[in-house]
């Protein structure tokens, strides 16, 4: 291993020791956990929604609005 790599690893290691870095990493982990939990709950809520296919389904022009029958 080169001296440059040793210095790099030593510097990275010292960054992880700082309180601010640790708090930042903990915050990111918490945010990810919150997002994953909310996503999972949304998928469970969407489970009962029936998927409409074939002639009964439609490709929406605007995903938030049901297409008009006259279009």
C-alpha cells in the first residue's frame, strides 16, 4: 500500500471520529429508515387496489386525472 493510500485512510478514519460526522451519518440513516417505512406502508395500502388491464384499463394523458370519455 502506498503512502498516499495510508494517508487517505488515516484521514477518512479521523473524519469518522468527529461528532458532527457521526451525527450526520446517524441522521441520514434515520431519514432512510423513515422513508423505507413510509414506502412500505404505502405499498400495503395500495395492495387492495385492483389493477385494470385490457379494454377496462386506460393510459392516462395526465396521471392525476382520469381521461374524459369524449377524448
